[in-house]
């Protein structure tokens, strides 16, 4: 595969974040300041716009530049975290001009690490990571079992959805939700919803590219 698949992925992320803007605003208004929908729609729009011309031959440079554009467009906490994920993925795929199925494991693992390192969070803290981590693990397992990338993406999306649902059993450690203590346990985590949307975008991108 060439870099086109990454551009289509970012295009789908742009589309889905825009479609789900009000949904994310609703979720975030319960535990945050309600700007998550705008941040994600504007951020992924900037990321896609930065690379849609297809001029990047280096997959790593493409992802890094997409992340850089996002960081400039939405310098909020969540915007910075998502941009850090893209930029870390870019570093991990630096020099790649052809993308193999296993490279997507590298991409999403690096994305996870970029977000975790920047946010100083871990799985179980009721954040984006709780939707994203199970998705990456499901993708790894599915590919290791000899399935194709489309199947891996489908199961990753299912795992992200379960991870999002599981956040209603966790106490928030970071952000405004953390001030609620035990009362935060029953609430959906908006960041984990973003993780699910990213995996949905990836799954969709493989079915059109």
C-alpha cells in the first residue's frame, strides 16, 4: 500500500469527527467544558487538509505534518494529545514509502504511546487510552492470527467500543471529571469516545481505499 491509505484515513477521521461533533459536545459538557466536538472536528480537519494534496512520499513525514497542523489549529489539551499521537506515529514510520499491514500496528502503538507520554496517563485512568489500548491489542492479535487488515480493523473497532463502555466502571483520574471522585464512575469518558471514532474512521478508510 502507498501513502494514499493514510490520507483516506485522515479524510474519514475528518468526516466522522464533523458528523459526531454535537455528540462529543454533549458528552464533554457533562464532564468538561463542552468544546471537545469543536476541537476534534477542527483538529482532524486541519490534519487532513495539511496532507490531502498527496505530495508526501514519506509516510512518517505525512503523519508528522498532519499532527503538526493539528497542534497549531487546536492547541487545547485534547488537541495537543491527539496531535502528539500523530506526530509520534510519524516518527515511528519515518522513511516508509510503502505501508504493510504490520506497519499499522506500529502506527497505532506509537499513537498510543504519544498520547500516554504527553498526557502522563495510563490505562485505567478513564481517558482516551481506555478506548484506544484494547483496540490496538485486538488489532495485533487479529493480524498475528493470520487475518487480514480489514478484519483486524473491524475487531479493533469492536474492542474500542467495549473500552468506551467500560469507562462507566472507572473513576476519573485526570481533568475536570477527576474532581467528582466516586461520582465520576458512572459517566462516559469523552476521550474514549474519540478513540472509538478514530478506529471507526480507520475501518471505513480500508473499505474505500
